[in-house]
């Protein structure tokens, strides 16, 4: 298939970085967004300059997303795929949680996705593009000490369904729902005891490259069918 023009947020680490590298290896064009400039520059330096562009951006700021989409469209003529990957989880019992942590998860996991989509949608629709949402097992289940995080991923799933219903003829929409992934995700939890009790579960989780492969499968299915949802879980054998 011809190279696709892909907008990817949260591209500096974890699932985002693994996805950036895999899709670039497959010959696609990547426009990478994250707050960590050095990490973005490192990934871009591994590939041809014409294949990867990047911009330091905060998904909670609409001006950053508008600027990125405008730059991508100016450089490459449009957006074929949008992956609003930026997200985080801060776990704690509800009674002990900090309101600031709740707001951070809502701002990044929900508002950040909305900001990204709002900026990218006109070009995506024009190009009959593809939205890849990064959900979670938590989009279907609620777990102790992660109620607000689960709520944000339920919101992502609802938004995916809304996009699918309203843009059935214009867009493909896929939601990837991973279980535990071995990244630095758990490090954002401030509760020392809770963080260390969960750490073995995440360390035994899937490699981020496995999630990237699911994303690539969904993207490259175009013309043959659409994966509405892909759920991936660690192999516990």
C-alpha cells in the first residue's frame, strides 16, 4: 500500500514510540507530537528526514494541536490516520485521591483526545481517513483504585462509537484496548505502596511493540475491512 500520512500524539515513549518506529519502518510518514523534544528528535533521527516530522506539543492546548495539523497539511497535503495516543493513569483509592490528579487524567485522556480529533477531523474526512483510538481493558471493566482512569477510557470508547455512527461513510474508526503493558505507565502513580504493588503486573505485561503491531494491522487493513475494536491481553501461560 502507498505510504500513509499519520498523526501520532504521545509519541515520545511507550506505545507511542513503539508505534512510531514500526510504522516508519513500514514506510509510512509520521508527524509526531509529545512534550519531550529530545525523545522525539531521537526517534526522528533514526529515519529519513522526509519521512518523520515532529513538534513539541501539549495535547491539552488546542493551539498546539491546530499548529501541528496545519504544519502537517502544509508539508504533506493532508492527514490519512490520526492516533490520539497521549494518555496517563494515576491510581489511588477514591477517598485518598487528589483532585488535581483526577483533573490531569481528564485533561489528557479525554480533552487531549478531543483536541486532537477536532484539529484533525476536517482533513481526515476529506481524505476518508482512519482514527485509531487507544482505549484500555479499563474501557470495558472498572478496577479498584483506578475509577477515574477507567472513566476516561469509557469516554474514549463512547467517542469512538460516536465517530463510527456519525462518519460511517467518511471514516474508519478502530479502538485498541490493551491490558497491562510493560512501559513506564505505572510510574505516574504517586502512592508509593500502590505503585510498587502494581509494578510486577505491569512488568509481566505485553511489550509495547505488540500493541504497535495491532495498530499497524488495523491501519493496513484498509480496503479489506475495518477492525472496530482490538483487545489484546498479556499471555499468562
